[in-house]
């Protein structure tokens, strides 16, 4: 059995589960459990398909860290439901999903799946740290293309990309990123900084789209090289130079926001898959009306344990 660590972008997956399973799926007392059941089915499918030996559910302890907002005030602004002075802003989460998050945490605990988060950081940063320091191949499961910056064929770090749905998973490698965007994974953060991302409230460099960003990186290697060329006026078209220079203030701070943190102080958790306590998991499933979803997850994890 070849060791392989699977890192789940957990919120990305339970949001997908919530919207992918009808909210008419409820427990005996009427509590919605569609996200719980959907996530269990997702875990069963992932473990069965990709056969990890180790599994960690990475958690958003802070989905919108203040240090990122201080640099780019528009960061994820459109997803803020309530601003909490001096604390973590509250994300827009549908009430029927909000009530299920404690159940999701309990289900993961019953399945002996480690849950790891860090104060003032997103799950992306936990994933970045664990993936960078892993002593085995890594599969990152996410619908967030920002994590493409972690792809690394040399270390066998891949992204299992869920954007097209669980029936159309994409395995993202170096070649995938190059074919799709014309940049290497190591250049992806600079590429994303210039392109911007409306879904994260990142404005990007006005007038610089994906093609221009890729061509600038091909010519100059990285954002520092592009800025140096713009400052000197050498080897860069006048129109691109003007756009880069006009965006200098943004480019001074945005790379820190876009870059996934890879050096958090995290002790690698006990992540080896093992056969969970089936009786406890089944009792939980019966109480909450999880049907066969818990059994499928149990079967998948037991087969790998």
C-alpha cells in the first residue's frame, strides 16, 4: 500500500454537499441533514477512488483573516453577513447549513478523521502547510483554483478539483495548469494576483487578463521580474507597462493575500486511516437519519484502515 495523504478543503466540500443534496433530506426530528449526508458520500467516493492512506479535514478557523482584509479591504466582502469589530466577520451561510456544521464535526470525529484549523487562517493555509511539509504524496481536494499554486509534480502534490461536480473530478498536475493557463504552478499565485478574482473580491490589474498575465510571466518569470521590467521600460510593451505601473500599490500588497501560507506552526496530526467504531457511527447515523451515507463512509475507511 503506497502512502498518500488526502487533504480536504472541508468547507468547499460541505457547501457543495449542501447544494447538491435536496434540503428535504432531514433527520427524524426534522433537522436538515443534506450537507452531512452529502459530505459522507463525498468522503466515501474520494477514499474509494484515490485510495489515500492518510486523511485530514482542513478547517476554516477564520474564513476571512483580518490581516488579509487589512491589505485588500475588498477581500471576500460580498460574502460578509455581519462585521464583528475586533473579531472574525460572519460569513453568509444558509441557516439550514449552519445548523449542520456541528453534526459534520461530530461525524468526522466518529470516523476518526483529523480536523485541523488555525486561528487567523483559512483552510487553504492549513492545506498549504501540510502539503508543503508532507513526507508522502498529497492529494488536495477543493473547488478553489487558488490551490493550484501548490501543485508540484516533483513532490507528487496534486489537486483533485471538484468544480465540475463529483462525477467529473479533475486531477490537476503541472501539465494541467500549463495547458489551461499557460503558466507553471509556481507562477500561479502571481498569475492570479494580476488576473484578479471577483469571487474573492480581488480586483486584479485593470486591463490585464489571463492571456496578458501569462505572456508577462513567460517573458519575465515572476511578478518581481515584471515590475522590474515595467520600472526600466525594457522588454515590455508600452501598454502593459502602463497598466502594471498604474497598479503598483495593489501589486505591493496583493501577492501576500493570494499566496497560500506554507509555514504555519502545525504538528502533523494523526492522520492514518483506520477502521472507525462502527457501532458508535451507526448509532449517530440512526439518530440523525443519515441513511446509508454513513455506512458507505465506514465501508470505504475500513477498507483502507
